[in-house]
C-alpha cells in the first residue's frame, strides 16, 4: 500500500484541487495504473472535462495531518451511519416477524 497525492489545476485562474489516496500496490502495480486513476478523478473534479486543466500525481509518505484528521472524521461518521442503518433494518425485521 502507498499514499498518493493527486492534483488538478483548472480554468484560467489555475484553481488547485487535491486528493489523497491510499492505493494497493498489487492492484496499481504500474505507474500507468495510478495515472489512469488520477485521470479518472481529474475528469470528474471541479472544472470538468470541458475546461482546460492540468493534472498529476506523486507518491508521498503520508498525507498532511489536517487531511488525515478529516479522513478519519469522515470514516467515523460513515461507520456511525452504517451502524444506525443496520439497527433500523433489524428493528424492521423484528416488526415483520411479529
């Protein structure tokens, strides 16, 4: 596994967008695989495919601490949502069984 930083500069003001990903080196064993993932992300990120943009990526040791803290917070919120939804499904199932 490795951390990657994807970046995109778009529009006349060259607005910068960044994304940090942890990619499996077995799935993304070649640089062209990582580049394809980066290109896919860049096409769908603000600025779109109809605006001139530049994009790239680099392998990094770790994302910035603030980014990592946000990623952790987002995952914790997602886990809580999944737990709440699972509880709701089980309650619904119990109602149906009665």
